[in-house]
């Protein structure tokens, strides 16, 4: 067995087929071994992948050859303190050991891997990392793969593409930046004014409007509880029960007539906003008229009574027609008017967390601002919050909200080269969608959140594992008469959104020849089938939770290896479901030729 292992190792070294895997990736390990690669296994509790001393390696080989190395097992990533990561570590540690592979691993312990697939680069010795040929991550991905970074990057999209970011990315603000917090406050107020006009238009005769009533608590509660438990995943750190807003004292109870001037104030605010959108204020030096045109604090309290508590609006036929006209003009200027409802729901997210951790929904301005003020300590950078407009009118299936996990790969940043994966999967919530209740079971599609609600099955047509493939989704669209929506609207929209995100972050990420990265983009679909980009995840999970993800995750890993290992030398080789999304033309390097340039001309004279 030792002789056989040595022959295999010698061949692998000659062909540069030494690999290392760090994290729960049994599929990658299996596929590379099938290709004749030899793994340099990592120590189970080692902090970093480092080169080992040759004598130490020899002693270990002798020990293994004599049958005394059974205690060595699979390598895992350093614990990150999260339950999900511990589960992944258990998964990797439970992989079956193969004596021949263990033995070959010891024979290459002093070899630099030619290929590395890891969860994150920070666990790898930087000196060694520079010597590895192919790595599955790029450094400095903050601008693309954190919520704060993506928010900031997409604000600069107009410098790279003639595309309005508001056509594919819900409005987003970084609450830790004063200017953006002020912009959010103005946006929240104007959205409330538009929502009030929508409520006014929905009014029929003297029937009350504003019947859609969310819970008094605007936080995402824990399962089967009216409020989230303090210290739980969905309860913001540092918050207390006093932070949860309740019904405000009102002089107008549900069913009574409410302030006749409320609609007029909403119309005034929206008219001022239309003027700003038309650049009528381009030369002003005073604050935006949208901030000063009405008494906003009072307006918001009265709006809450109408939208949240069911108070009545009384308006004339002329006012109703004017509301319709203003909304129509706003719809021509605001691409996101269609995703707004009438409750002004916003979603707050910790910048650098994933899997739905720490997400909070809010419908009142004071709640959002109080949350942002709770993160002003020196460690605020670790809990930076972004606030994003919640899509109140998503496409639902069987009355249930879902999102889409879409994979893509970047094989080069300079020139930018990206590949789109034609297969993806849908993630369902566990309870029917409703804005009257903001539980996680209804609004957060993350698998790690929804697995808490495995017993919930409101509609038998929703799959038990809460997962659909894109093929199942296309079949559903065909049954409801919209078979063309997938290929004509959703896929082109997802491709465009991914490319726009890559283009505006291209200069901020760390480019490294020989690296590549598999990303997972999350999209929400609107009622008009328009995809809305929510976030982009580095190192998307490959741990299957259903038959669909077991098949698709294995396929995307197989096809990624084909793409990064085979395609470079053989462009005609099969790459599975990947297709080229974008390949930037290579820019010639400008060599300094020592030219001395000058500008000649004369000044203009007054006529």
C-alpha cells in the first residue's frame, strides 16, 4: 500500500495535482480525487495552513505506515462562534476516512498545494497563499459581499453604466453615515406621503381605508411569540422591551374622520418631490423643500393612525382624482413605486452577517433611528446597519413569499470575466405572506431561519423542504400562463443586476491571477416578475438541505471545477450549466514614453 501510494503521489507532484480543502466540501474532495489529485490534509485544529518541516513529515509517514495514525482526521475551519459553522464542522469531521488517501496526504505534507478550496482566506498562512496556483477566493471582497459595501458600491453605478440602480436594487442607506441617515429620513417621509395617496385612491365612498393593520410590535418575532425573545437571533443586541413601539395615543379612533388636511399635505409633499425629480431646484442653496414643506413629525403620527390603526380618511372626489394624477406622474419618475405598499415597511440588516442573522423589520421612523443610535459605541463598526426598502408587493407562490439563490463565478477581475449558472433554486417561507404580521416565518426566506419552522405547512402545495428548482418554478409559471416570464424578464434581469454589481466593484476588490470565486446572489421577484437584487454572498453554502439542493450544489461544484481547471487549456471542453456572462476587452498596458505634453490656446474675450 505504501508503494502504491508513493507512485500515485509522484505522478500527482509531476502533474501539479496537489490540493487542499478547508471546510465542509466532500463533493470537491471526491471530484478532485477522481481526477487523480492528491490531498494535502490540514490539521483538524490547526489555525492556519502552513508548510510543515520535512523531518516532521517523514516521522508522520512512518507512523502512518505502521498503523499508528488513526487519530488524524479531516481538516476544518477555525470555529467562528456561530452555530451554523459548528454544524458545518461536524459535517466535515464525519466524512469517512480512507487509509490510502490519508497515507498519500502525509507524503505531500511538505508540498505547496496547487489548488486550494477554503471557506475564507484569513485561515491560510499568507506566505504560503502567495505560492498556491489556484485559490477559490479573492481578497478584499467587502465592496461586493457585505450589505454596507454593496450599498455604497451601487451608489456609484452611474460612473460605470448608464443604468438607474433603482431599477434593480431596493433603496438602501447606511445608517452610520450622517448624510445617508438624513437621506433615509427624507425618503421615509416621502414614502409615507405616497402611501397615504395610495390609501386615498383605494377609498370607495365613505368606507374607511387603512384596514391592513400590522402588529403593534414592528420587530420580527420569534416563533409562536408576540415579541422576539431578548438575546434571540432576531432581537437586536442592546435593545430592550422599551424599544418596541406600541400604539400611539390618538385623537382619532378607528372609524372616526381624521384631519381633513392630511391628504392635502401629502399632495403638497409629493408635488414638491416631483419638482425635485424634475430638477426644478437645481440652483437652490436652501434645504430640500421636501424637508420643510409640511410638519413631518405630526404628519407621520397621523399617517400611522390611518395606515396602521385603520382610522378613516375623508376626501372629496376632486382630491381623489388629484391623488390619482400625482401617483401616475410619480410612477413615471420612480421605478420602485410598484414595490411599495401602503404600510411603509423597511428592513434593517447588520452589514456583515449572513443567513438572516440580526434582521429586523420596522414600520416607524423612530424605531429605525433608535436602532441606529444603539450602535454608536467604539465597536459600532462591527454592527453597522443598513436600512433597505422592503418589497411590500412581491410575487408569491400559493400565497407564500420566496426568493432565488442564483450562482455565478468570476474567473478574472482584470479583465473582468464572469460566468452565469443556468440552474438555481427557490427558498420558500413557512407561513403565508402578510404585512399584518412580520414574523420571520413569513418574511425571511433563509434556510437557516426557516428550518426552525419545519412543522409549519400552511398550504400542502408548498414543498415540505421549502425548496424548488428553477425547473419546477418554470413549470409553475407555465401553469399560470406566464411561461415566458422566466427567460424574457427574470433571467435577463438577474444577469444585468449581477453584471452591474461587478462593474461598480471591480476596482475595489483584490485581483489575483489564478484565483476564482463562486458567489451566490439572492433575488426577490416583484409582482411584475422583475427581479430585485438583495445581496451577494461570498462562499455560498454547499451543504444540502433537500433533494433539490443536494443535486444542484453537487452540480455547480462539479461544473466550477471544469470551468477553472479544464476550460483554460481547452476552451471547447464541457462546462455544464455555466455560460459566459461577460468578458471585458483586455486593455493594453500604457508604457510611459517620456512625452512632454502641453495645452495651447488663448483666452476668450468679451464681445
